[in-house]
């Protein structure tokens, strides 16, 4: 949670590769939570309880969300971390692939934190979240969508701060390194 209040200190600490093993469990948790938040935002999740969408019950939805979220989070961690590493090396980084993945993971904390919005939405609308045209389809749903975009923007800002802090780069160079993984993630999100 320190990455939310003192991001620069957290990212500067990532320069020390000696304690990378100590970060593995927090990184795993962040990756899983961010992946779960991602799959909950997909159109597939919005139709899971529709008769033509699979007609899942609440237990099956929970299992699907965990498994699909874990899969997507893991793939994003390795793939986007690789893209970040490739671009960073092209821009002069001498850091490791693991460090790039950890920068990406810690910058994803707000996306994982956005699951709190889902808890609130579940309290307000229950299973309507997983039905087409449910009670969440109105203005209230749009407010939560806007808040989710805010959490996503927060993560992008943290990524730029992280790249800048861990490498000691200028803002422009950090933005340049961050563009490719963000663009790839946006393409996946849109598709």
C-alpha cells in the first residue's frame, strides 16, 4: 500500500535486486487482483448470468472470475513486463526483466484496488452486474465506469513514476518507455 502514498520511495527501492525474492508474494497478489479487476470489466463478465451467455450461477461466476483473472493477470505481467523491458533496454536501461515486471506490478496496485468498486456495485446491484441491461446499466453504472477509468489512469501515472524513479530518467524518457506497454494493454482492453 506504500506505493499509493510514497510511490517514488517504493520504486527507488526496486533498484536493489537483492530483495527481489521478498517481493514475490506481494507481486503475485497484485497481479492476481489486477487480473481479476480486468476480467470483471469485460463484456464477457457482463453477460455471464444471461441465458445465452452461459447461465452461470454465483458460484460459477466466482470461479470463472478467479481463474480468468489469474490467467489474464499472469499473461499481462509477463507480456507487458517484457514489452516494458524491451523498450527500456532500447532507451538505455541496464535493469533486469524481473525489475521491469515488478515496476509494472507495483504500478498496477490501483487497478487491483478498483475491486473495492466492485464490492460496492455488488452491494448495490447484486447479480445484475452479470446480466445484460441490468440495474447497473444506467447513470450509476456510468459513474462506476468513470471511477474505474480513474483507477486505470492512476496506474498509468504510477508506471511513469516507477520507470522514472527506478532508472533515474527524465519525465520524457520515462513516458517514452511506458507508452508501449500501456498501448498494448489498451489494445487488449478494446478488443
